[in-house]
C-alpha cells in the first residue's frame, strides 16, 4: 500500500532502546473467546484506518481558547492518524500522530477517537463490553508524561456529551503494553452529570486516547497506538 510509511530512524532507535524489540513481530492482536479485539489497525477503508468492526478512526482537537494543531494522515477529512510501521519489512501497522499543545490554555487536547462500528441510519452502533475486565492497549508517547484513555457512548440513551469514564496512564519510555482494569475508570471530578460506568460500557460506541495538558505550557511530540483488546 503506497500510503504506508516507516517511522524515522530516531523513533525506531528509541523503541529498540526501550526493549520493545520482542513485540515487533506482532502483526495483530489475537482474537479468542476471552479477547475482543477492538482495533489492531490492520484494516483500512479509503486509505485510512478503521477499527476491527469498521468504525471511523479520527483525530480532533479541543482547547479552552488558543487553537492547537496536530499532524496525521495527509489530506484526510475528518482528520485521521498516519499509518506507520516500525521497520520497513515489519507487517504490523500502528496509528500515529504528532501534536502541538500551545498556551495560553487552561486545558487542551489532541484526541484519537476509535469508533467500534460505522453509523447505522445516522446513529452510532454500540458494543456491550461489560463481560470484560480489562482493556489492553499498546502506547508510545513523547512530550507528555500521561495519555488519557476515555470510554464513550453516544446515541444510546446516556445523556452525556463529555466527562465520560476515563483514566490517565503514566507513560514509560518506548512502546509498551498497558492494561486498564475497567473497574478503575471513573468520570473526572469536573463532570457535573454523573453516570454509571457500567451503563457506558454496556453501550460503548468509541474509545478515545488523548495527549492533553492542564495549565498548558507549549508541548509537542508523537503518539503511537496499537492493539486495543478487551480481555475477560
């Protein structure tokens, strides 16, 4: 596929230096009765990534006042992550984007949203993931210490537009696998309207991953994402 490209030698070197070489042969996450592979980024439509269920994968930005920027797949509308691989001959693909968080902003974020399925009759389609205990995800980030993972439902009767159950993950050097216990996710303290986490997980329409800042100072970097897998 001509639109695929390799990461820079520097990024490859950083990944190997962090001891992730053993994972480079993983072409996709294994589907089983105990695993629900939400997105392994091996599926594309119209030259852009989709989730394993065919859902839209997009990038958007939010900020208090000052606009922020990102770089992903060229000429994509809506914005989309780039499709990369760690080595030229490695069959495994990852979602990647660069972000630039600027000040003055009390808060800002660049968000990769992974929808589970295409809309049906103009409405999001949900997955019930309440039977699973964890979400496993592979992440790499530079420029920020944390990435936020949020569990989203829209169009399913849960009256909430923001402040969904979420967690922030402390980044380690290199590309690593992080396991998020679903019982640990909570709404942020600023969310005025409260919902039951189980109600969101029962009607999940998207998972989002954000590079973010509070009381923002200028920050820029790269984010890689691969293999979102719900585990029993």
